[in-house]
C-alpha cells in the first residue's frame, strides 16, 4: 500500500499597510508553527489576507483573484465598504437597522440642519467623522472641509460608548469603546453582545460579502443601530481572534 503523500504547506500572502499588526502577527505565528508559509507580495499563494484599502493594494488583491487565489476579504467587497452611501443601501436591503442619512453633498454647500453627525462619503484614513451640535461647530467644519463630499445623520443618543463587534470566520468578538465623538482619550471595557446584537453582526457578513469584519453599533431608542461596517478591522487584544483567523485561512485553502 502506498503511503499518503504529505500535504503541501499553505502559502499565505499579506497585503497590508501594517504587516506586523497584532492580529496578523498572531495568525502568522500560529500558521508558521504548524509548517505553513508566509510568502512575499506578488508571490504565488493559496490564500491572501487583505488588510488594506488603498487603490494599489486593491489592484494587487484583484490580480490574485483573477489568478484563482481566494482573498480575505475580496477586493470588491473591501472597496465597496469604503462607500458609506452604498453601505447604508446594502444594510437596508438586508433589513439591518442602520442610522438614516439626512443629507448628502459637498459640505460647503449644505445648510445647517440641527444637530448632526457628519461623515465623509468615502471612508479612508483620517477622513471626516464629527458631530456638530451648534451652528458654530457646523461652520468650523465647513471652514476646514469646504469641498468634502459628505453625508449627515441624526445623532443616536447613546451612553457615550460604541459597541464594537468583530466577526472572524463566523466567530464573534466584542468590546465597548468610548465614542470618538465624545471628548477625551479612547478607552475600552469588556462587553458581551446580546442575542439581537449578535444576530445583526452575523447577518452583516453575507450582506456585505465579508468574512473578517467589524460592525459598530449604538443603542437606539428602538434597539441597536448600525453606524458603520468595516472590512478587516484592527481586532486587538481579543483572545481567540488569531486562532479564528488561522482556522479561516485553512478552511479557505481547503485544509
């Protein structure tokens, strides 16, 4: 009887702005410990981890996809999640409770309409996310970002804490973080989502075409409200997250 042929190690390529991000470093350590390989960008791979959203990185990921290599998350889904207008339409089509948009347009041309949260239409590093409760605060934003395409939302009156839910291959991780719209340094605290919050987070994956993603929730008057969905977020200090990602990589590679 012939002995079974040894399985070839899985080759993992990283397309990331921060290749040493704790989540990526953790999953790389786990996989390499089991004999799998991290290869350089543009080298042949069995699975690609895409933790970046710049045009160059998305093009590189799309090249892998055209060659038949699976990418987590796909270049298309990662790119679309930067469009906050598309994000709201997609969430509503999936019956996910999403913060409604009041207005869209160039910030310098929009009228003041009462307390609002202002967000850049195109999500990116150091984009505009701010709250304007007074005409003076609104004018200050207009002076700083006059030509910025934005959307505005009515503020959700929560408790100053964002509910961060991260999903990695169907496994849920979560914590609360002090809202970036509240003055003061960011801080976090342990938190376990309830059944409704968990269901919303899990439903977002199929709706947005994502396997590794984050959902930001706020406690609205009628229940949790989604205010953002992120492809491959920075999941830090979450026990079990690197293991969940390593398992997802091996499943994706058919191992």
